[in-house]
DNA sequence: GCATAATGTCAACACATGTTCACTTTGCCA
DNA sequence: TGGCAAAGTGAACATGTGTTGACATTATGC
């Protein structure tokens, strides 16, 4: 039983991860981070890095893991929340954006490294998102009309929704952090996009 | 009139740009490229780089420009092409994917640096895409039913379409280059997504 | 409280990076 | 054809990089 110790080591490990996240959120891509600057910003000597991670890539993978975890947590909480009868879409979008604001660093990391320069990170994030799409698809399959849809059609529509939300995420992250007007407009546009999609559902005939 | 010479210089300038594009397509993010490796892969000495670009960032901006230009070229050609009466959506998607395959390097660059680590490149690409969305919106405003839509609604739906196409682009670029089956499936999914969107159009009531 | 493993430090390495300056070569235009 | 600007070269620089090994300092479980 390798009971993980939770001494100061655990905290500087976290500090390293946070430092990396902050650097990424500041604009740099993970690919271009330097081990030395990272340790410096944490206040330890470069060589101490290896006490916590085997390599930079390992750090990156840990960050992918952590970030995807907050994504899953969001979905779980959303599932446990009772579904509001009115304004389902609008309130979902709003909730999402709040969650996004509360976890900017993780979302920023995911967005940047999703197409970033490190193949293994890309792969990990890609898989995570695909899983996310799948879960969304099966969730949607429980709704009144959609319960007659094929699995493929459900994935198709889930993918479309995720694409819309991804675009919104991009816009939010690139807007100034406290611009309420911009945020409101993005929420508005995304809400209308999702409403449009829902409007199409009853019309759909699988070919 | 500063008539640009087209000597060997012009060609190694292009060679530098191509080398950078290849490196990016290979996986590295632009801000992790090294000036030295670049010049080495072109066969010139590092210092000669400055004969063609003031800095790496200048190279990047030139690449943004070039890549966005192929995007605009695509749209222009699409506009000049007569609209097929049947299977409009499917044939559009197919055409797009072919164009994408024929210009993988440029699309790869756009996709990677759209969220990449260099702010100015991000900004440039973002603006380019927004312009793209606007043009698509006004184009769509010429269609039978959509000609009654507000500009805001048109932008909304155009954004949704672009989001779907962007997702498809990502999938295509990350699939092996000659996997016809995967390509066919992506085309299929995207086509259905766009069809779904079109189905919603007659139902839409602007609030 | 002591032994022990985990964290952290220090010095040093071999190498890669961007950029400088003065120089040579190339190719075009008058 | 001679001149001149453009393109390419070479040596050298100051810095930054990842990684090594041997050593010091913690903290924690027994």
C-alpha cells in the first residue's frame, strides 16, 4: 500500500502544475515552457523538478488529467442538478459559463493544448473530449423525442452542440475577464444556437 | 515603386516559410520553433534569416497572411461556382474537404496557431475567421427564407456552421492522410449536422 | 527521538539559442 | 561591363537550456 505522503512535497508538486497553468493562460504554449523558468517561479532549484516529475511531458500529462477531471466534475454536477422546466437551454449555458470562469486555467489549458505542439497531450485531450461527447449523447437519448434516435444520430447532434460550446469557450477565454457585456452577448448567441438545434430535432428524419 | 525582385532571395524566403509550415504540421507549435533549426533545414546560415524577416514573429505573421489568403481564395472560388441544385450541402462539404486536403499545411497552421502561444498570430487568425463568418452570413442572407432574417441571426447561424466545419477540419487533420474511410465518415457526419441546421431554419422565430 | 526516505541544494557539464558585426559572393540594372 | 545592392558567410558573444551526480536538509513513521 503506497500511502501517498502529503508533506510539503505534495504542495510544491501542485505549485509546479499551477505555475505551468498560469504560464499557459498567460499566452505561452506548453511546448515552449522552460523547466528552469518553471522551477524558478516556484522558488526551487531546477534539479528539484525531477523529484516531482520525470519530465516536462509527464507534467503536461498530469495537467491534462487534472483539467479533464474538472470537466467531468462539471458534467457530473450538472447531471445531479434537477433540470429546470423553463429556460433549460439558457440556464444551462449560463451555468456552463460560470463554471468556465471559475476554472479558467484548466479550460485555457485544454483549449490551447487541444491543438498544441505535444502529441501525447493532444491525444489525451482529444480522447477526453470524445468521451465527453459520448456521455452527452447518451444523456440526450433519455429525452422525449430523442429516445427514438439512433446512437449515430445522437452522437452527431452531441458533436454539433459541443462544437457550439467550444466556440463559446474560445470567445469567453479571449474576452477580458470581467467584461460582463461581452459575456452576456456570447451567452446570448450560444443560447440561440442551441435553441436552433433543438428546433430541428422534431423535423429530423434519419436517412 | 518598389518593384520586388524575384531572385533567389524570394525563393529562400518562401523556403523559410514552407519549412516553418512543415515543422508546424509535423506537430510543433510555432512558438517552439527555433530560428537556427529553421535556417538549417533550408540550408542557409542562421544569420541569413534576418535578410528575409525581421524576427520570428514577422515570419509568423507572414504565414498567417498566406494561410488566410488560401482560405479567402477558397471562398471566392466557391462563390463563383454555380450552386448545384441537389445535394448542395453534401457537395459543399466534399468540396471543402478536398480543398482542405490540397492545402493541409495552411489549414494545419491556422488550426494550431488559432489557440497557439503567440498573441499577435492568434489575433490575426481570429480576425480572419470572424471576417469569414461575416461573409458567410451575408452570403446566406441571399437565400429564399434567410433573406428575412436579421443580421444578428444570420451571424449566429453562420457561426454555428463554421463551428461544425471547424470540428470537421480538426478531425480530418488528425486522421491519417489517406484514410478514405475515416474521411468519408467525417464528411457524412458533418453533412448531417449541416442538414440538421438547415431543417431548423423554417422553424426559427427571432425573439 | 531516531532512522530513513523524501525534498531540496550546489557545482558543473555539454550544448542550443538569438543576435552582433565585418566580410564575401551573387546577380541584376544602367 | 562595372557598380551596387541584395543575399549569404563565419566567427564570436552572452545567455538559457536540460540533466548529471554527490551532498545537505528536512519531515515523518516507527
